[in-house]
């Protein structure tokens, strides 16, 4: 899922997290990219261990999940409308 309002693309986030994993300090990476340490820890919890191919698969799954949720919501509306129609006395 691409968060709304982000300044950094997922590839940039993964690159900065790899820098930290390779031994660069969190504070140094934060200064380099102009981010808060809390942001790094939030990114780490979301993107830890992902590479770019896994990230692409994650995006595909999130898009599919969103599409399926819309379908379910539409079906729920259709069912509700049909129940309402059937319950009326003619």
C-alpha cells in the first residue's frame, strides 16, 4: 500500500533501510534524508526484510484487496436494496 502524502517512494525507503542494516547509524541516515528517527522505525516495521520484487507483489496484493473490498461493498448494497424491495407490499 502506498501511503498517502508520502515524500519518499518505497524504493527510496528500502534503500535507506538497507543503509542502516549495512552499519550506517540511524541518526546519520536521518540527517542524510531529512527524516525523523520515528519515521525510520515506522518504515522498519512496515518494510523490514522486503526487496523490490516483494514490494511489487505487495502492491499487487493491496490493489487486488482493494478491488475485492469494493466488490463486496457493492454486493452488500445490492442485497440490501433487494431485501428492501422484497419487503414492500405490493
